[in-house]
């Protein structure tokens, strides 16, 4: 028996083979649902979470199986999927384990940085016979990474506070995908912690008198998971005594094919904010 190619090994080391039958895919990851559609696999999708909303019209008639955390196991089983696509951070382990016996192929993903999407494209493209589409996305991602690298090289680094929640106020640690995305354009997140180090959380809560806030140059208010809006910007600017503004949370946190657009968005935003700062000097 031949060994599957190394690039079809998922995030937990499971080796997958190119699937030759008629795939029936349930995706429990919003950004990967979008990626599967970009790969031309919308017709193979039979189930998704309620948070899988892009592309909206394409997904309108695809069955919902609950949320990313509260998956309806019987609903998944009733769809008789050949493949279940999950993510280490977004889906509880017990949910995935409960479905292992009823789904022939479970594909586990875990991109931790923008460049990890290159392997993700190759993995899903290789399993489902969409190698050409995957190669197209890989080329586009490399171009976007080059663009962000050029922006980071051209502008001085900034230390940013990226807000994801209010009451309590919460931000991101440096070992998150969000922090890695921001780093591509020279935005270094504070606090300088990594989840799991000395009990630190990956999404730590904080108070506005924390000493490390003195090092922040700019505050970015994400539009998700908390829906920060324009009315919150002045409040945060007053609390932080720093420039503050909104940032599209999907662009900074969604991986898969959205990473391409997200990187370009971050490059444009970093340039625009830099030009605005120079204009006020």
C-alpha cells in the first residue's frame, strides 16, 4: 500500500488520501467553509454552522448543524458526511471525538500564522481534487504576503492594543493568529504574552491601569467577536490616551482564502493610518 503524500497530513498528523468518490462535507469552521467554496466545492457541502455566513447566497440552502461549539451531533450524523472539517481552536475536542465513529474522514486544521494557509490550501485541494484551484490561491497569498512585508519594511513598527471584547475588556496574546496577521504589517501586539506561559490566557482580560499600556502606540477596535462601532472609538481613545480606530475583525482573524483579502486590507489600513498621522504633524 502506497503512503499518502506528506502535504495531505492534517494538523494532528492524520494522513489523508485523495478522495475518489462523491464527497459530502460538513464544515464546522466558518473561514474554511468559505475556503471550500473558493476551491469550487460548494456543491459538496452538505452541512455548516450558523456562523458559516460567507459566501452568503451560496450557503443559503446548506443545512445548519448548530454553532462551532454547540454542534448538533445527530444533525451531523443525519447528513451522512464523508468528511468533517474542524479546527483545533474553534471546535471542542469532545465534539470531534463524538463524531469520529460516524464520519469516515475527519480533517483537523490549525493555521497559526498567515503563511500556514499555503499548506491548508494544498491539504484541502489535494484531498478533494482541487489542486489547480489551490495553486491559484497559494500564488495569490504569496503576493499578499509580499505586499505586507513591503509595508512593514517601509514603515516604523507600532505597538498596538487589539480589542476583541468589552466588559471585561479583552485583547489577544502574541501566539494567536490575529497577532500573527497584524505582525505582517509591522503591528506588534501588547501585552507581550503568549497563551499558556505562566498561566497567561490567549485572549487576556485587562484593566486600563495596566503598566504595559504605556507602551501602546495605537488601539484597534475589532468589529468581531464584540461588535465595536464608531460610538466606542472616543470612549477607548479617552481611556487609553492613544489614537484609536475600528478594524474589520473578519479581515484580521479569518484564515483560509479570506487571508488573502485580509492581508491586503491590513496593508492598505497601515498605509492609510501612517499617511493620516503624517498629515497631522
